[in-house]
C-alpha cells in the first residue's frame, strides 16, 4: 500500500475510533470514563489494536498475568514505528510507579513516530 493510501486508511479508521480501558480489576466507571471497551488482558488489547481503530487508551500496568500494560505499550511503540497502526491518545491510571514510568517512556517514543 502506498504512503498516501496508508494515510487515508489511517484517517478512516480513526473516524470510527475505539477507546480502550486496560485493567484486569478496576471497572472504568470507577474513573468516570465512559464510551470505552474494558480490556482485562494483553491478548484482547492486541486484538483491538490490530484493527487500527484505537484512538484512545488508558493503561494499568499489572494485568494479572505475565504480560502487562507495558507489553501493550511496547507493541504500540513498535507498530506505530513500522507504520502498522496510528498512535492513540493515551493516559496511565496505574499505581505501579516503575510500570507507569515504562509505559510512559514507550508511549512517548511512539508519539515521535
């Protein structure tokens, strides 16, 4: 696909955007966040991201398994860099200080692409 077609395709996907709230325990309603898809694990997050339609994401770090919110952020960083997905707007609601820092670093790198 040519560069112009990729840009048009990205625009069309963004116009029908998906908002993700990634947390294995906390309900997005606790944060007064509405119109989101509540994602509880890495695999479900990646499936949504692969659609190219994710426009906003809120991260928790600890997802109750080996894969974390940081792993999701690394996936985003790599795939934005490679031109596979657009970079979504993002925020972090994790209470894990080291996890928060890692997610932030990956997402800031993704924004540069």
